[in-house]
C-alpha cells in the first residue's frame, strides 16, 4: 500500500465534525519509534522462521541508537537557535496570525532536523522487513501479542473516549447522518503498529482513519506523507474547509485535536478545540516563547463560555494531564453541542 493511500481512503468519509488524535505519547504511554528496529527484526523472524541474515537485532538497535543520539543533538542545537522575531508594535506581538506564522517557521526548522536524520535511518537498513502497512495489521498484532518487548501501553481512558466517538459515528451512519469522524494524525512510521495497538481498545468498532508515514518493508526507507508540524496543521485546516463546504444548511463543524508534543502545536492552534496532552514542559515553553497563551482545559468553559464551537481571538492552547479531563469536557454542560 502506498503512503498516499493512507490519506486517500479518508477522503471518502464525509463528516461534519472530527476528533483527531496524535498517537505516540498521546494515545500511547511512550514513544513507539525506538521499538521499531526490534519490531522489524521480529517481523523478519516470524516471516522466515529464523532471525534475518541481513542484519541482526543488535546491529539494528545499535545503528538506530546512534542516529537517535545524532537527532537529539541536532534538535537541541536548532531549538536553541529558534527565537521569535521582534514585534514592531504591541498589537502585532499579540496578533494570532503573526504568532502562529512565527511559530510555524521555528517548527519547520525543527522538522527539517528530523527529516535529515530520518533520511539516514532510511539508508541504514535498520527498518528493513518492518511490516508497516495497514494490510499487515493482523500480522503485527500477532507479533505484538507474542513478544512483550514490542507491546504498546495505551493511556487510561483513551480507549473509552475513542469508543464514544466511534459509537456516535456508527449510530449516525445508520441514520444516514454521518456527523462525527475519528482519525489518528501521526508522524509515526508504522501505521500497522498504531492499528494493532488500538484494536483491543476500540473493541467491536471499525478502525479509525490513520494518517501517518510508512516504512517500505523491502528497502527500509521511510516515506513521509506527514513530515511534521506544518503537515499536521494543513490536514486540520483541510478538514475544516471540507466541513464548512459540506452543507450550507448545517451548523459549522467542530474540529477537535489532541496532541502531546511540539510537533502538534500548530494542529492544536488550528483546531476549534486544541488540547496539549501530558503537560510537556518543552512544548509549553516553546509555545509561550512565541506568544501563545497556555491554560488548563478545566478552565475552558469559564474562559470561552459553554459554546464548545466558540474559538478564541488570541492563540491559545488548552492543557490536559490525563484523558479523563478530556472526557469531563465532553460530558459537561455542553455535551449536547459535541454530539448534536
């Protein structure tokens, strides 16, 4: 399955409202990227009945660890060089478009560092034989169940919320009124691992749409269809555009995005309800450095009123320490607006 196919399948879903989540660190407890060389080795072993002769597990992990350290060093250097441009006047420094534009330039620079190292991962061969495509989900689920070292922990209450969204989606679909869509928007390289990790959580419901990158199993090359923060922002903006043009007689659709890192900041700001999960100190510091207001999600109704569709005139990010806080907002006084 080509990288583009992961996005093309989503275009057939016509939803008025979207609940979109990042995966690593948002749905999952930990970043799954470091386990991918091991998963690739286990995939090769299960397919051939023996360890891959092309590259041992130790060689895969050693090469990946080397590149990971290079990435961290380059990232920290690039981040230290990111400085917001001086505002010409006080009003400009608080202008939402100006703030987001300046932040986008900084995040694009950080994404370039990631893409440079990703290209080296592609040529290293440490991800060869990783069965990354969605069509391999059942196979990867079998590997994950067999080997504890590649099992992915999902955060408490995350599955409950995903099931609620899917329940409303399927109920409305049966009524011929497809209002809510659920999607994962991630820079993760292995959509089959995302799907395999979420399947036990969503139980009887069909898998949410997954927009992500992928690894070519034959070459180990990482194909980037969601290379970073700007691509995430563009996807959320396109969902809003589709929602606005879907029906002139219906109210404007609601776009909710939940992420946990700096890569998610632009998508969070683009969404109607943008939530930074987990309280990442580095993501919060970067957002505030560029003039973004950061407030607890529990204060949103008092700040914005009970209209969940109301957007702030200033750039603002809402923080949640756990999924139960997101669930509390969904079940609050304005719940009828969420699932109208």
